[in-house]
C-alpha cells in the first residue's frame, strides 16, 4: 500500500492541504498526518478512495465537500466536520464542536462521543443513493437536525442517563429522520418535529448503520439492536407553508 | 467572527504572555488584522495598590494636559510613563499608549461618590466622553489591557507581551463586522478591573446602552462590547450580584425553562428576568469576562458562537477553539462545550 506521512507540526493549513492534495493526486492510498493542531479545511473537496488519518485536533471544516475518501480523526474535531460532505466516511475518535455534518448531502459522519449545537443542520438527501448519515455515540446539544431536509441523524446516548436532554430537536425539520436512543421528552422537540414509534421495520433499516458505527469504534452492536429508540420526523412535508403567507 | 481566549491559574502562579500570543495567533483565521488585544492580571505587583490607567493619547500636549488636570483634581499620580512598545512593520502607530499609577484622594469620597472605584469610573467616563485625543482603555488595579489595530502577533510584539507575567489572561483577535476597526475598538474592553473579550454581536445594544446610561455610564467606543463591561460593573459591583446571577441576567433561561424549574429556583429566575429585563443581551455572542476575583465565560442563550472549556489541575482554559487551548497546555483535560448561557467560572483558591 502506498502510504504518505506528513508532519503537520506548526504548519499552516494552506501548505498542509496542498500536500494532502498532491498525495491524493499521486495515488497515495493512505495519508497519515501527524501533530495536527488547529489546521482548517483538511481533506476539503478531496475525491477518490484514499484513507486520511489525522492524528491530533484538526481545525474547522475537516472533510468539507469531501467526495469519496475515508478520514479517521484520532482526537476531537472543531466546528463543522463533514460540512457539505458528498461521499465517503469521516470517523472522529472523540467529540466535535457545533454544526457537525452541516449541509451534508451524502456519506457518513461517525462521532464516538458528543457533538455541540446544531448537529446535522440542513442535511439533505437525493433519493436513496445520496442519503447522508450522522451517528453520535454520546449526546448532542440543542437544535439537532435543525432545518433538516433529508438523511439520518442517530444518537446512541452511550454513557448518558438520557441520550438527549437539550431542547429544539428537529427544529424546522422538513425531511429525513432523527433517531434517538430511549425516550425523548416532548418539550425537547423543536417546531415542526414530531415523535413516531420506532418499529421492527425501522430497526431493520437502521441495523446496518448501527453495526457500521460499532465496527469503527470496536463496540459490540448487540446491546443497541432493539426497538428502544424514538424516531423524530417532520410533522408534515411543509411545516412552514403558512409562515410567510397572509391570506 | 472573532477568536477569544481566557485563562486563570487558581493558585495565582503566573504565566508570561508568549504562549497566549501563540495560542491567539493559531486562530488568525478568526480575525482580519483590524484589532487584537490582551489583558493580564497580576502584572503590576510594585503598584498593586494603585489604579493602573492605560491611556491612548493622540498627542502628548493638549489631551495629556487635560487628563493630568483631571487626575490631579481627584488624586495622586504615583508614577507615570509611556507603555514600552517596539515598532512593528505592519502596525501603524496611531496613538501613544501611556500609563498612570493613580491613587484617588480619600476625602473625595462622599455623596454620590461612594467609593474609590466610583471616582475611577467617573474619571474614565469624563475623559472618554469629553477629551478629544485621550482614551482611558484600562483602569483596574494590578492589571492592564494592551491592544491595537493589527494581527495578534504584531500587537503582542508591539507591547512586548512576553515581558508581562499574569495569573489571568484574556486575549482577543478581532474581525470587525458592523463597527469600525480602530485601537479603541479592539478588545479587551475594560472598566475598573472588569475586562471583556467577545465574539459576536450584541443586537440588544441600544436597550442595554440606554439602561447603563441611566446609571452614569457613557458608551463612547463605537462598538457593542463596551456595554458588557459596564453591565458587569453595574450588576456585579454596584448591585453586588454574584457572578452566576449576573450571567443569568444577561443570558437568562427561556420562560418555558423557568416554568419547569423547582419553585424556589423558578422564583429567583423570574425575579432576575423581571428586574433586569433591560440588561438581557440578545444576538450571537461568546464572552469571557475577567476581574480580580476570577474569570467567567458564557454564550448567548441559543449558542450562536463557539466556546470550549478545558482544565488541568488549577488551570482553567476557555476558548473559541480547542486547538488554542492545546497550544497553551498540550495536557489540557476535560475539554467540553458548555451549554448555552451556562456560566463557566474560575475563581482563585481560597
């Protein structure tokens, strides 16, 4: 396997990202970035199927517009990892900041621990082949899946008494679904969001995603494979149809 | 978009400014080169009983004569000097930074002027609102603000920030959006020992400004953050509210959250909102405030700006980005995102 290793210590993000792109263009299958600290835009717009390993804490917008590769972050991430991501997979072995998977339109973002505010904001979907997925191992702060138009957000609540305790879940949601481990208090739902029963059929659909998440983090999927979830989806396809209309 | 950092060592062990410069510079993307600044506490132990007045003078003749007159009317200048600076290629020296170590006269206290601090507040408001070419931008004891228009490294090198040793540091990298970039508009904003760094906008500025102006504060610095320093002085010093309560007044819980609280807590939060409705701050913000008691960080009620906290033993770090904290301390632990409006408080060990 062709591997390229880059020491990112004290390097600005511009030369670092140029090196990553050059390595991808050169056919590298694995690109290892060591001593990453705060460099933004890592893996932005990168195509193909290489594997990018980030050792450290990358700056904002890691894997923005990424289309294909797999990116493993061994550390926490800052704001908007997976921003407008198209294809591929981003795995974060830690927590992440606000607006995770912002505007994501395909691929997978897996976060082992917690995420900040507005995770999955503006996620969208094109039929079945471009269905983005955001899976959070721990919990998420307010406005999860805000203005969501498609895709899947799944919160497992590992190590949490309740998977979600922050308000505004699915605020303005008009497509896609948010699946949360256990019960969700009604007052946590955002405007336009509605709770639905999580059925055996839903579990069948979701099972591969849960298994894929657990595989990445070396977890046993068995404890998660039951119907003890709450499914949150739009109350209607056009929850705000009348909002700016006077009749 | 701006970048902010707060640091406190609860044992009062000091740190020099070189690391805070490196940490702030890591977030250069959050600024535009139009303003950066630092504040450090514990830097003037030789003059710890004096108010350190940092002043921008446009020239050393007329404005300085007028400031000297006011100071001599209210107290004694124990020492004064130009703040040491080193010319930087990219930084245009618009003002001359000067510092006075000042003690108000005891016998001036009386009537509306209830304390030494009231005298200092009065002097700052009078100078900043009435003397052209003079601006007091720092006025606490044993602390000082250092700021200018420029990038974080330039401003740090201009003031030789590595020469200062503080047990509290705040730092700010500015990206001015709807107010001008100038030296007085750079953060931190300060009054007495309150210093404020802020990322965001206070869209309730007009309401907040009218509220503090009723108590003799004058907003003269052409930008919103100034009012936060005055709100802390009014609520925290004059009204003697605990820091947690000040934050609950400025970034209160929503009414429906208050409705779900246990009765005693509900009553308290209802009273705070009703009493301090005009102090409530709207808009997106992440703020760190320092005083001689400690630091507090908090965000707006729906968390429209980033803020992360971390700690390592007696050290507490608050920042816009985790990476900046890791520059200060690669061993930082318990890194987390606080909840919207949650006060993150670091006080000195008793």
